[in-house]
C-alpha cells in the first residue's frame, strides 16, 4: 500500500467572487486554477501521490452554495453542495473551493481531517490570498494534507524539515507566509503512512480516466493517454527501462511499462497478489494476467462487522470507541459508560456537543445520539498522550447510590483551519446494529449489507461494489461454484498454499490503531 502510487481525482471550484477578482475573464480563471493544480501535483509527487485535475467549475453567474466570510459556515455549505450536487454529476475523489472572499480572522483555508474519499467531507476551502497562484496552491496542498490525515508541524512534534523557516519551511506548518513552503516534513510523511494503514484513501488506487484530465493530452505528463503505450514523465525524470520517454512507446520486446502487475517489462501471472489488505475492512487484489495494472481497490461493504464485532466497516475503516480512547489516553483506556456521553454531550458547549450546526453554533446531542458526540473515556495515562496541544476535560457525575463516575474528555487546539477532530469518528459503532452517521446514531441496515451478503452462498463477503468476494476454491459472482476465489472486481486468488492463507487472514486480522490526532 505504501509503495503504490495514489491518484487524487480532483475537482476545483472557483466561486463568483474569484471570477470577479480575475476581471470576469473565464480563460484567465481557468488558467489560474490549472496552474494551482499543477503546483499541488508537483508537491505531492514527492509522496508518491499524483493530483489529477479531472474537473474545473467556475461560478461566473452566481454561487451555487452560500459563501460568506465565516470559513466554518462556508466549508459546511460547500461540502453539503458537493455531496448532494457535484458528486452525483461527476465522480471524483476530492473537491476544493477557491474563493475570492476574504475569510474572517487569520484563516486562509479549512478542511476536515482524515476525510479523503468520504462522500460527506472529502474537500476543503481555500482563500486566493496572493497575486501569485503559488500562494493558493500551498494552502490547497495544506488542506489536502488535512484530508489525508496530516496534522500541523508544531514545535513539540520535533518535525524534520529540510527547508529552514526563513526559506519557507514545510507545507503543514500552522501558518505560512512568503516565501511559500513547497515540501512536506517528516511528520507529514509519518501521518500519511499512519492514515493509509488505517484505511484512509481507499478510492485513490485507480488511475484517472485520461479522457477527463483537464489540460489535454501530452507525452511526458505521466499518464498513458490515447496513442501512447507508456508515459514515464519528462525525459530528465524518466527512470523506466521499459518506456521511451521521448515517444511514449514501449522499448524492444516490452509488453508493459507501468503497474503492480508488470515486472521486468512483462505481465505477472494471473493470481499474483498485487495489493494486500491494509486492515480488517480491506480486501486483497490479484493480477488478472491480462493487465499490467492491479484491479481497483475494493473493501468490505459498509456496515460489515469488524474487530470481533466491536465495530462496523465504513469507507474501508473499522472505527471503535475503544481504539479512539487508546489513541487519546494510551494503553488501558476504554470508553466511559453511556451516562458520561449522555450528560456531557447534552451540554452543547465546546467540551460536550454533537458538532456544530450550519450557523457554527455547538449542537446538543439527543440522548440516542450521545455516543456520536465528543469521545468520553476512562483509564489510561494521567493526561492525553497526543501532544501538548490537548488538555484533559474531566467530569464527575453523581449516581443515585451515592457513587460517582469520572468521565474523561479532551479539548484539542489544532488551529483555525480544521473542524474539531475530538468528535467520535463517522462510522463508529454506537450500539448493536448502529453506527454514527452525520452525528446521529443510525441503523447499519441503511447500507443493505445483510441483503448483499445473502447472495454469497455463505462462502464469501460483500465488497463495496455490492459484489461477492469469494473464499479460495469458490468462484464469483455468487461463490456457489468451484473456482479460484476473489471477486469480479479484485481478480482471482492463486491456489498456492501461501495465497490461500493470506486470503483467510483478511477476515480475522486485527484493526489498525485509529489515530485522529498527532501521534
């Protein structure tokens, strides 16, 4: 997973104020947005991530969602519009709003943390704060970093940055100025690795459709387009022995030049595992023998039980209150009793809430939704183990029998550009057969996982495409006939003993530590 190139299919939206700011010149706006995207792609290449601009929308008439100087409200409105409108019209992985509005305070961008690929929160807002497009590009790269799970490079983290502060420093510093930073720190790389291990970014393994790339076809851009057999980038950066960088054609008797199913310029055999499962909600993929590329990443259907039924899969991750408490308080920590969640989160204040409403005010949790508000824990270390930017919030609740229960929450200071990450994560189990969705405790039946699994004949599990992933010896699509296992999406499992063992392992593997603060 770590060595595989990831592809972010990005859509940039320029609001009406940005259109006016650029002299109402549509071509000028488009050129500026494309330039910003090119910078962002260049920054992320160092992390083995390509950012592909697959769409550009300019609101040259009126804004399609409310835009204001309040960055939180603007982010909330933009993400809602993206989910309801943009995502249904044009599939993509992430959307960023470039705004000509000057946000209140010192905020020049905002994005939810560890939200890449989610329908609800994979996006951010960026203020176009400099005449130089590099300024907005750095801010966009910073907000994308939050989407990936990167936290700020604060002094107590001891991050290594190969560029000194007077020369710009690194992209995830809490506040940036001129000269603009263009590189990521050691902390950012560590955060990114941890996020991928937890299942963040499940949608990034497929290459974008080259026909939808903004800017047109070009040999040397790293994407194999119509008329090309390969594309290893510009001549000076190409190290691929199978591809001619000048002509974008294969060399000699080479059959392939790119992909996890290409080795020594030849296709790997059918059934060769090309991507292992990264956690208990992920599924492995196998080469088909006919393509150089590993099949697109698939994972267990949302609502599938995981971590010994302590959690449910959501977007390829297994979230539990216990793992989030361990992240905050260290080993020995566990979720507090339900009364802690109910009492604390009914307050509707910074320390107990179910997030913020569209006006930016703290929302009180209804009793049934209390376990979807601020996380409440017991045990563990004396203070939060996630860094000096977190403080302990302890609440003593008296009981009818005269006893008291100690509830331990946290308040985390992470800067002006991230919504509160101290809330229970979306997809966390909040009761038998229920999980947190949109700060409400909802039944997992809304995903239809049980209906989907029923068609797999008891010999497989349902993946996120609603197809059966069959055990070894059984054939898709319904696992009712003998075959080579796998699914119509993930390729066949090789019948060698080692491959069979790995196939069984994904069903019983332990969940990785869920970490949603600096670790």
